[in-house]
């Protein structure tokens, strides 16, 4: 459960059953966390899903910079925390446990609402994709560079090396894995360098229509969130391991 009382700029409110929390068309400036209770999400008055304790809703509106396209109504007596959307960056970078909870909730919701058929629609029909070949040592992403592309590993002899400064911080070696998505979504400079170990084939997705891609193909959102969750878990393990080492 997100400890809302420990984070500034949060409003906590008690709701009675069948009370409106947020309505379609409302500003995207807030997202919500269910501290206790059950909430129904509706679009055009049709039920989409039911959320429970710990679930998060409204974040997609912030990332797409659109007013709410859904409404949220309590089913049972509920306690809801409302966060300013600007706090997302603080949570992502400074509060990994809260980030993990948010990612978990979003992944479960995407699994509930994404149709299996959607996963078989070729993205090439609507997304500008280039497939590039990189030789050994060739750099795919430069730390500090500015662009809005998302990358997907097709195949590689030995994987892709991820470095920050002169320190290696990871390896990308699973075909189908996406990378570079965080900088593209947050519109920030690249935080690491990615280079090829041996020969690699990589797909490059133009980020010009990123919002449309994520809205039309929520399974891609799930893949990206899943990737982030796995990296977060690995980073948490590494941090715990480093802290356990004698100084």
C-alpha cells in the first residue's frame, strides 16, 4: 500500500458507495490510489473494470496529456488518495517501492483489458519502424543524447552492453526486449549508453506518434511496463546487495 501520509501534496478522502471520484472530461492533473475499497471504471457509462485495494488509476491520462476518458465510481465505502500528477517523476526516481506497486497495478489492468487479437496486429501498419544492423562495439544509444525513439532487440550475437559513464550496468540479450523507452516517454536525455556486443539487429520505433501508439496498442504499453518492472526488480536486488557489503 502506498503510504500516502508520507508524501506531500496528497489529498485523502472517504467515499460512500456509488459516489463519483472522477468523471470523464476531468483534468489529467491528478491520479488516484485506492487505499481501501472497490472502484468501478466506466467509459460512456459502460463498465470496463473493477479495481481494489492498492490499485492506481488515472496515470495514463497524465502521460497522454489528455483529460479523463473514463469515470471512476465507488462500489463500496472507500478511502482514496489523490496525488498531483507532477509527483510521478519524484515517485519513479526516488521511491522504487511505490513505483513497483504502480507498475504492478497497471500491468494487471492492461492484462484485464487488452484483447488477445490486438497482440497479433502488426505494428508496422501504423508505426514508423526502421530495422538497423549494428556491428561489434557500435553505439546504438549515446548517453546524454536527445531523441524520442524506442528500440527493440531483434537478435544479437552476444547482447547489448549498457554503460553509465565508464561503468557497465547491464546487458540486454533477450530478443523482443524493448529499451530506451523511459527517456522517450519522459522526454529526457538518455541516461546510459547502449552498444552492440558482436553483430546485432535492432528495430527503431519513431517516437513522433508515441501517444497514438500506446493508446491504440495497449499490449505495447504492457511490454514496456513489464520491462521496466523487471529492471526495477534487478536494480533493487543490486542495491540491496551493494548495501550489504562491508564498507
